[in-house]
C-alpha cells in the first residue's frame, strides 16, 4: 500500500464517518477492504489529526470535521473547479507586480498560469511553486523557509511567519479548507498562522475556494470574509450563500464549462 493510496483510504473512512455520524471498525474494514488492524491504525491517525473521535469498536465524527489529505491526493480532486478559479485569479495579476502564493492546490494551478507573465516577483512557501518558477526568466523568486510539512509539501512554522511578516506585496492568493458566509477556517494551527500573516502582508487579498469547501467550518479561524478584497469561487456555489458572501466582499464566479 503506497502512501497516496493509504491517504485515499483514510479520506474514504473520514467521509464515511462524517456522512453517517458513527461507524464500527468492522464496517470500515468492509468498506475499505483492509484488515481491522489496518483500520484501527487509520483511525488512530485520523484521531491524532483531530478528524474523528475514537470509541471502543469504532469512531464518530467531530462537529466540524475537515480532513486535510496530502497534496498528491488533493491535486486530483475537483480539478475542473480549481482550474476555472485559477484562470479567474490569474486575470488579477499584471506584469511588474509582487505576488505571494500559498501552498494550496488551487493556488498551484494559478501559479502555472503566471509562469510566463514576466516581469514578476513571486513569494511562496510551497515547494512545487518554487520548482515551477526556478528556471523562468524575468521572475524574481523569493522562497519562504520554515519547517517542512510533507502533507502540504511546503514550509510552515514560526520561521515562515516571520519571513512573511518582513515583506509587503501587491497581491496575495490563498485558499483554505473551509468557509461559511462570515469566516474562513482551517483545522491546522501552523497553517492558519502562515495564512493570516500572508493576508496581512498584501495590499490586495484574494481567496480561491471551490464549492466543496463552502458552508463548512473547521477548528481555527483564518479571518473574516469581509477582510478579503476578492473571493473567487466556481459555479457550484448555491445562490443563497453566494448572496450572503457578496454582502461582505467582491465575489467572482468562475464558470467550469459544464
């Protein structure tokens, strides 16, 4: 079993428990086709991440469960929506700007569209974004250091926050794991601290969110929707939520083309 397939199995377990409220280890073993011992290890991992609550013989969902799987898994999820949002976000960038990009997969899709937009200053904590711009002429690249996270394939922690706080950029593009009509959230404290610092460092604050992340909450608050200059979503967002979001910030709906 590879790391990617193990992560996909944990995603399946998490989604099943969230949908049903509770599940027994035997149910989850049947669902995933692995041994009960493997399921128990998966449940231990998910409980450590704050995704589920273990009980004897099974697990239950936490009230605000959001599961952040590894980057390789997330790269293959909701790709049409992410690409549509990325295209709309890239239109906000002009040559000569300084742009800060976070470690989300939606922003990674946006980064690919900026690779030929020189001259440009790009600041990022995401390793794959660094790789994307390393050999690009006319791109001034600033990599933010910190403690490396394999889950996010990026650099986090206090050193990263301090590096962000030393800078001032024209535009920041971030995404996060949950957003309701008032607030953006993430379940990991280290990630939240970096995203907050990034949003504070920019003259223009842009958040990229596909519809599967909306009408949800997570443990930590990233910041109010009203603090954003621009929110870009896809056309899967419900009209009621969209109207509430537009009361608080400028919202662009990116068409997915079907």
